[in-house]
C-alpha cells in the first residue's frame, strides 16, 4: 500500500483489495471450530484418520482441512500426525480455562453476513426465525459470546461510574448477567436484577450460580419491547441493546427505563457510538452492517441521537464517557 502525495490517502493495490476480499482463512478456522477438531486433538498427536473417525467426517476431506490448518498456523504436522499449535491448544480446546466459547456465535454469523448484498438491496435483514425460535444451540452460543466479551469489559466499565448511594440496578437485556455480577462485586450493599427473555434468564441463572452470586443477582423474565419493567432502581443499565432497535423502539425503551428509575436515578447506555459522519470508529461503522443483516431495523447510533432520546423522556445532565473497549457510556439523570 502506497500513499497519494497530494491527498495523503493510501493507494490500494490489487493485492490489498484481494486481501480484503479473502475469506478462506476465517472459514477454515470456523469449520474446524464447529466440528470440534481442536478439542479432539487436545494435547495429543493424532493422524487425520483418527480425527476423522472421532468426528464422523470424510477422511480425505478432513485430511485436507487439517493440512490447511497447518498452512494458516493452527496445527503442526510431523510425518502423518498433527498437533495443535500452542495458541490453538490454549484457546480452541473445549474445557481449557481460556477456551473461546464465543467463536461459535461468530460461526453462526457467517450465514447472516452472507445475505449482506440482499439486505443492502432491501434495506433490512433477510427474514429469519426470532431469537426465541433459533434453538438452544444458537442461543447458548450467542449468550456465551456476549459473556466472554462482557466478563473482560464489565469491571472496567462499571469502575467508571459513581456508585455512591446506588443500591439497586436493573440490567435490561442483561444476557448472562456479567454486568450485573460486576455491579454486585463492586459494592457490597448493591443488588442487581437481570431482565431478559424467559429462555435467556434460564441460562442467566446458570451463570449466576456458577459465580456464587445467588441472592445478590436475580432475574425477571420479560420482553423489553413489550413488557413493563419493575421499578425502584438507582441505575438502569443498557449494554449493547440500542443497536438492535429502531429509533422509535429506543425512544419507547428509554421511556420505560425512565419509569423504572428512582428520583435522581440514572440511565446508563453502553454501546458502539459512531461519530456524525458514521465512518468512525471503524468497528462501529462495520458493526452497523452486522445490525443490517441481523435485525429488522437495528443500527449504530450517534451521541446526538442518544441524547435526543434521553431528553425526550425527561432525562438531563447527560454526560459521555469513552471506555477502553471501543464502547461509549452515555449517562442521563432523572
């Protein structure tokens, strides 16, 4: 890649463009991950025949897949036996402490992203089953992916908030409860409620129990688009929620959040906020397309749009805080 001396803009070569267009490496990785190939190998040495027999896959095809995994640096090969590279052994073997369970959600996104051309022509996603109808496998993969990211980010994001006087938090669309659990750990007398769909909170309970936070974190089942929220909260937290909705849906959602707040309570929105040009930050600009292919009317939104929804329901003293995780906190007070 060279630079245009007049404009200072990079000049893309055909090789640069082909690099952008290449998807083979990601598909090789995701297919091996979906099959559980790295887990079958584990810390051992196995031939492709042994792996094929364990997976119930075609022998020749499995061998060629494993050779390609060697080529991209995820397996090593000596004679006819294959071994996970150190990175694959650490992150891609199920049961290991650092196992990247969220990659299954990435694999599931492959299907929706393949419809991007159609979605751009239509202006909305290609019809697909609602979240409740996508099966337990899809839901667990999605919640696991969100939990993996949230567990890393939640303590740092919540440390940016003043929790003086905060005793009750409502975590709307809280998924695994990672943020609620971080709130509960951050302050001894604080309790949190995760509000999410019935089949989601069944999974939330598993995460809460495994973290030993039963009682400090509880759940309420409901649909944030159609149901009202319980009241009496000092903070209502919306993390990675507004990008799934249309502007009208967010305005109504903010109204319900306002009603759930105590006087002087705060609505905290955490999301990927784009600048007015909608081209930066790059991740937020790209994520807008993830919402195009995955939702009816979701998007990434600007700070001004979020401020307008907050003002419209009566929230004031609105502030913005950028986190170290490519997300932004926008906080409005009742």
